[in-house]
C-alpha cells in the first residue's frame, strides 16, 4: 500500500512538472497571434470559470476578514505574474523563462527572512548568491537579436517570481488554515471581473475573433494554460501535499526547468555554453538554498 502511495505521488509530481514546465512553450505558441495582454486575461478568466463551482461551494465558509487577503493573493499571485510572463516572452525564449521561474523559492526565502523573521542559514545564503549569479548570466547571455531588450525583458520574469515569493509568504503566514483549492478558486474568482473587462474593453480580442484573425490553435494554447496549467495543476499540487509533504511537492521546482528547456530545444531554441552553465548554477542554487540545515 505504501509503495503504491509513493508511486502515485511520483506520478503526480512528474505530471505536475510536465504541466507547469510546458507553460512557457504554450505562451510562446500563443504569442503568434495573441497579444500578451490577451493571453494573460484569457488565461485567468478561463481558470476562474472552471473553478467557479468550487468557489460557490466554499464562499460561505470563508471568514470575511480573509476576503481582502484572498483578493490580494489573486492580484500578486496570479493577476500580475500572468501578464508579466507573456510580456517577457516577446523578447526571451521559453527555456529561459522556464529556468528563471525556479527563482520563486529564493524570493520566498528572502521575504520570509526580512518580514517574518524566518531564520536564514549559511546554506541559504550560499544558494541565493549562486542562484542569482546564474540568473545574471542567463539573462545577459540569452540568445536574442537585441541583448539589451533580452536583458530587460528577462527581468519581467524575475519580477513575476518576486510576486510569487510574496504570495507564498502571504499564504503561509496569513492563510495557512485555508486549503489551497479554496484559496485558488476564490482569489481567481475575485480577479476575474478585472481580466474579463480587460479582455472585452481593452483589447480587440472579440472583434478579431469575429474576423477570424486569431488562430483557433492560439486560443487553445491559452485555454490549456488556464484550465490545465492553472486550475487543474493547483488541484494536483494540493493533492500531492496531502499524500506526501510540502518538501516533496516543492521538488517540482527542479523538474519544471528541465521540461521547459527540453521543449524549447525541440522547438528550435538554442542553448549556448554560458547559458548551460548559468542553468546549472540556478538549479544548484535553488537546491542548496532549500537544503535542510543540519
């Protein structure tokens, strides 16, 4: 029974890594005919609609004092990052975006140490320095026609992981008693009016849809991002934490960049020697910063 449970946990972990690791390449494909704003708005809106039954089921059980925190979680954990990623990928490749996402635990650790007095050990500091060194090299030596644009737009992904780090601490220290599925469905539902309004009023999405200037494939990619990459993936992550633990579940951070890199290479993206070294630095830094101190 225990063996079956472990196998199931590993299956969920690998499946989750494939889902989240595929997000950068899906964004890249969607950018062929959709703008970054359209991608972000459609992604959040579709995820919110899919999770709305969960929201309607639990809304009466949520303490009113937590509603503002859940709205804040939706803004910093979903609304802002989901627009930053497609904006960034107008200038950087999907593999670079995927690797930079692994910086999330760094910012969670830093913010936890600065604002919540979370103890930071020497291995955390070494890991942070190593990881950020790799980040610097990866951003400034990524492929691109305009190195300055590539560098600046790479920082959009770093900014997104910074917001992820804030959100993780918000959940850990203020919303710990609420299960992740409730948090996700509620926070997405709260911000969905904003994204629906943006999609309808601030982009030509509907008119372009009527004129058939948007490929059905690009819309499908975004719906996969929203429904599978946001809604379903959150449920899987929650299930993974329930049957194992947060330490095991967080190891998805190390597998996601591998998936993103492999898909990027298969799609024709090239990784030079400096980038390869930078990727190793980041992955080692993430591992070492989150290694349990003895």
